[in-house]
C-alpha cells in the first residue's frame, strides 16, 4: 500500500481524539444493526462508505481522510467484504480498536450452499461475507431445524455464535469443553445434538463464558485470546464438527474431574464432590444422570449415577469450589461391587471421568403440578433430591409433595435429618419411612412395597388434581411400583420411572 500525505489535523492521534469525542461516527446514534448484503452494497460512495471485515460492518466514511493509504484504497472495498484486502495489506493493524466507534453492526445471516466437501478446512469461511460456515451436516432430521454458527473477534476475544432457531433454550442445553486446544460444544435440542468440534487455531484462556439468549435461541461462546493477535480462521474441524445428529447415535463424551471431598452420608453411602475442569460448562438437569468411567483391574468400566444437590435445604447455596463448578454424587459402596468399591478407594485429588448427562425426565412434567408423589428405595432417593429442591422453589401450583421411602433399616435412611427438617420447614412436604428389616424399636411403617401402602399414603390433595408419581429403586421395585399404581387407576402420563 502506498502512503498518501494526510491533511493537517488528520494524523492517527487526531483520529483517536475524534473517536473519543463522543461524536456519532456511524450516523446510527450508537445503535447496532444487522446488515444485509444488499444494504451493504448501497453504501459504496466516498461520502457514504461501509465495509465488512470478518462479519462486522464499519462505516468508514469519517475515517477516509485519516487513512494512511488514502481514500482510493478504502474505496476498493466500499459496500463489500474487505476482509481479504485488509489481510493482504495490513493484517497486523488493530482495526477492531481503531474503528470501534464506526461499527454499524453484524452481517445478517444468509445460509450458503453446502459445498460438496463440507468438512473442508475452516479457512473456507473467509470467503463468506459474514464468516458463516457451511450449513450443518444433518443426520436424520429436517434441515430447517438444524442450527448454524459463525464467529467474530475483537482485540482480545473470539466469540462463536450458534443460532439454534429454537425458542426456550437454556444454559442446561449447552455443554462445552476445552481441552488441549480442542473446543467441543454440544447443544441439546430435544433428541438431537448440534456439535461443534474444532481444533482452535490459536490459544485461549481457560475461563470460557457461555451466554444463552433464551428467547431467540442464540448461544454465544466467548473465548479470551491468550495473545491478542487477530485470528485468520477459527480452526480445523474435527470429527462430527458442525453436525446435527440424534443423541442416541453418538457416543458419550467424558471429561476428567477431580475428587475434592468425600463425606459420610450413612455407614455405606458417601457424598462425593467432583470438580469440573474450569473450561467445562455443564449442568446436569433435574432427573438426569451421568456415567462415571474408571479403569478397574485393567478394564474400562462405566456405571450411571445421579448427581444430587449438596443439601435438601433450598436456601442452602452450593459451596463455591475454588476454580469451577462441582458435581455432587451420593454413592452406596457395595463391598463386593466392582465399580463402587473401586470408587471408594479414590483419594482426594484423584481424577475420574464424567460423561454428559442423559435421561428422559423433563422439567415440563412438573411445571403445573398440584401433587407430586415420590416413591424411592435405597439410593433410588438420589433423583428425588434435585427434584425436591426444584419443585419446592419453582412450582407455584404445588399443593403437596409426598415421599414414600423404602429402606432395610433405620441406619440406611439417606439424609433422614434433612428430610425431617424439611417436613418442619415446608408445610407442603411429607415423608414416610418404611423399613423392610426394622429393629424391634422401630414404631414406624414396615414391610415391602404394596398396593395398600401406596393407596394409604398417596392421597391427592383434591379430586382430579394434576399429579405425577416418580419412582426409583432396584428394577423389580420400580416395576412393581408401576404395576400397583396402574392398578390404582393412575395413567401412564402420571407415572415417571427413573431408569438408565
Ligand atoms: P456390581 O459389581 O454391579 O454388583 C456387585 C454386588 O454388589 C451385587 O452382587 C450386589 O451384592 C451388590 N449390588 C450391586 N448393585 C446392586 C444393586 N443395584 N442393588 C442391590 N445390590 C447391588 N447408585 C448409587 O449409589 N447412587 C446413584 O446416584 C446411582 N444412580 C444410578 C442411576 C441410574 C440411572 C442407574 C441405572 C443406577 C444408578 N445407581 C446409583 C446404581 C449404580 O449404577 C451401580 O449399579 C451401583 O453403584 C453398583 O455398581 P457396582 O459395580 O459397585 O456393583
Ligand atoms: P436396598 O438397600 O437393597 O433396598 C432398599 C429398599 O428397597 C429395601 O426396603 C428393600 O427391601 C427394597 N427392595 C429391594 N429390592 C426390592 C424388590 N425387588 N422388590 C421390592 N422391594 C425391594 O437398595 P439399594 O442397594 O440402595 O439399591 C438401590 C437401587 O436403586 C439400585 O438397584 C440402583 O441401581 C437403583 N438406582 C437407580 C437409579 C435410576 O435413576 N434409575 C438411581 C439411583 C439408584 P428388601 O429388604 O426386601 O430387599
């Protein structure tokens, strides 16, 4: 680029002064807009010149006289995408900061045709006006549901934006991992997952922010650059990148978590607290479980466990774990159990692999409930914990929550103190403990699950109330529960069984 002499008062310092003066340099009074290709093309004159660089559109009209290369150079990209030109001439220039006050907005999304080789290097994206990638590879669903993504950058950050086209998105639907320069994002949309799987081209910091615009279904993943240099491309696609596939058709993804505490719940059950990696974002939705994976006698073994809250007290805040989010698991140790006995041997500071959540329970099943009945046996109490916390704080329509809890002995009752405290605290909550091997001193209920025990305790607060009964325990217990409840007149939709 040839440098042209600038008029007096048009130096870089003068430009910086102008940008800090508070003048409206875009003509939009600070508003940011979505710019279509057609709109961009209209602004192609020296007195009205917009240029797109990496998906962001700038009104460079006020900058014309300050540009060291002169008006002619800028006009080469007037009303068009100037990314390639910009990269050829002065890629090192910090345009994001120089032109910050000239920012008009982002290019509006315009899906482009799927190239034959849709997994070609992501450097392809430079060719698109808005940095948008080819449409996602779709396996087994309609194209119109498939999300898409693009990215943009500032001096110090790179933001990947996923457009899910779904209303009612929430942060539980977004799972993100970053490990060894690989970024893996999974966005769960009903039975499908949209996957991002990229080897990033440059290094980023561990603390990654995820923002979800719930109403419009937009997910933003904000990566902080390690060295504040402009990125030419986002990275290299890895397996299944940019695809929208049935969740059942993909393997589980695991990340390594650190055991940071282990406390006694009963004589054989412990509360394990695992620390997720700092760059991992995932929350296990109410009623869902994860899989733990560890090597046992030289073989990889996987078992499901249901994360719990750290307390039944709804006002009790999860303790903030130094560097990231924690996962609490209440696990019974079977002396002859392959997996649980190995888990019990883990020391504080040891690592274990934790999968993404799974499970069929959905919060919408309890949203307008009037009665919630919980039927648990032994560690089958675990899914009831988060569920209790959730409904007692969030479901306004709720009249009663009744827990029928089967155990062998008094010593086996998990969180009995906390349950008794909750009964005192919340008028809506009742619990009944039933023991199959009680001591002589036990004056509560005894026996096994039966139709008469169920009908006696699970009484609706009013006739035809909206009810859900959740069951969890050993498989034969759950099956019997389902059968008894059906015989008592409850329909399929009123029963939810927690299973793997
Ligand atoms: P195994 O090696 O499978 O069994 C060895 C011996 O241990 C058996 O012979 C028996 O004596 C005893 N034993 C093992 N499993 C059982 C059993 N289910 N019932 C009775 N005796 C048994 N467990 C938890 O502690 N907390 C949870 O949050 C939890 N969540 C689960 C979620 C789901 C969806 C499912 C399906 C199961 C869940 N479990 C949970 C059970 C867990 O997955 C394992 O089955 C359990 O930890 C036993 O595994 P193990 O390898 O130690 O025992
Ligand atoms: P446990 O101590 O062996 O039993 C708890 C109570 O359930 C006892 O009163 C016991 O009565 C009764 N019970 C056990 N098996 C029964 C059966 N076949 N029919 C009727 N009643 C029965 O239970 P646990 O060792 O904690 O086991 C809990 C179970 O829950 C495990 O199988 C685990 O896999 C399952 N679980 C499932 C999930 C899930 O989401 N799917 C989550 C957590 C746990 P008896 O004395 O007569 O046996």
